[in-house]
C-alpha cells in the first residue's frame, strides 16, 4: 500500500505531480473548493502519514493535531516560518525544505525589483504606452547604481547571491544579521539600524518568523530615508508594513520594491495606490526550472523518508 499524503498545493511541474501520484496515495487539498476543505481533510486525516505543503501554507498546530499518523512535513520552499515546530517536534515529526535550488532565482528577482525601482521601469512603461513620449511630456532622470550602497539584511545563501550580483553593478555592498558570517569579505554593519542609515538600498533577505517580525521597523525605515529604497523578497512579516506605507506616502522613504507582504495575498490599497513602489505577487522562486527542482526535492525527501533513508534536506 502506498503511503497516504496530504498535498496542500500543486506544483507547476507536471513531472513532480506525476511522481507524487505514482509513489503516494495523494489527497489533493488544492483541488477541493475552499469551503469544503475542512470536511475533506477531516475525512482522510486518520490515515495521512505525510504533508506536502508550501512556504506560505506551512502547517499549523490544529492541522498537525488532526493527523495522528503524521511522520513528515515536506515544505516546497525554503521558508519554514509557517510550520508550527512546537506542535511537530515533541511527536518526532520530520520537516524538510528546499534550500539551494531557489537561491539564484530569488536573488535575480531581488535585483530586478531593485533596478525596476531605481530606473522606474513600470512608470516608464506606462509613459510609453500612454503616448506621453510622442507628446513630449518631460521626464526626470533617475539615479545611477554605481557607487551606491546596498545593505543586505540576512546574509544566508540568498543574501550572498544578491550581494554578488549587486557588486557586479558597481555597488558598495554591506550586510547585517545577528551572527557574523564566517569567511565572507563583505563588511558587516554594527546593527540593522546602522546598515539602513548607511545604505541607499536595503534588501531584506532574512527568514520570517518571530525572531525577525517587524525588525524593519519605523526607525529602520526612517534611517533608510527619503532617498532610500527598500526591497523585500523574504517575508512581509519582517517589515512593519503600516510604517512602510506611511513613510512612502509622506516621502520619508524614497521607494520600495516588494515581492512579499504581511497578509498575502492581500496587499493594502494604500500601498497599491502609491507611485513609488514596484509590486510582484511573491514570485521569487516562480520559474519553471526552479519550481521543478523544488518539487523534485519534496518528492525525493518523501521517498527517502518512506524508504528509511536519510532525508536530503532536513530542517534541524
Ligand atoms: C515559494 C517561498 O513561494 O521558498 C520560500 O520560502 O516563499 C517561495 O519560494 C513557496 O514556498 C511556494 O512553494
């Protein structure tokens, strides 16, 4: 008999979905209308041995409590802030995620957002489409990246990949995170506040969760300042979104490029109304290749678990 698993979301990779169906008895929650999901899960819960979930959905204590036979949670993402470890650890339930395979695409998006805000790409696109070029509507120059300071908050794989890219654009790169990163040449600021104060661009690459909640506070945003730009490809919870919106609206912060938000998929109207922001819908890892690689890691971790083999990418 194949192990029964709950699949919370579909992968865009049909090969990944085919492997899940081949190796496991899948209960595809994502196929069920929202208002019928609770009943669907309750119906299959007693025999479910694994949950395949995403970085955003994770697994909460209530769902874990419903699954008496749960052995493993495989997260299709690097962020595990939506996983309730306190509910899983005492039961010895394993957790895996997908580090490494999404680093480059997420870093690429961070740089794309930084450049789109710096060079005001959405506004210029609208300008051309609206015929303002022919109408000779005057354009203001934007500012060069060369010599500007990019501060990176969170210097794990993604932060370092962003640093590498921005250095290639002639930017002066620094970072801050609570612990010193061994073996890197990029200087570490004294604090997040100091990093923001000394940066033209602050790029958030820190993990979500309680330790980082609201760390990009009103003070940090003010320190970045009227000429500063905030880029966030990590988690919306790391930034005080209300403070961000009021600073952008009042001109106390120059601009923002955001892929993540506090209460996704809800994006406050006060944010979408602002001209000095570039917004994307949490798509850092959303390329065919990366989503396939992430999904493959989910499959391979589940296969390893049920074969009694070591997990490929366990979360400690
Ligand atoms: C995904 C993410 O959007 O890796 C993460 O933590 O947030 C993203 O890569 C998500 O997990 C979808 O599967």
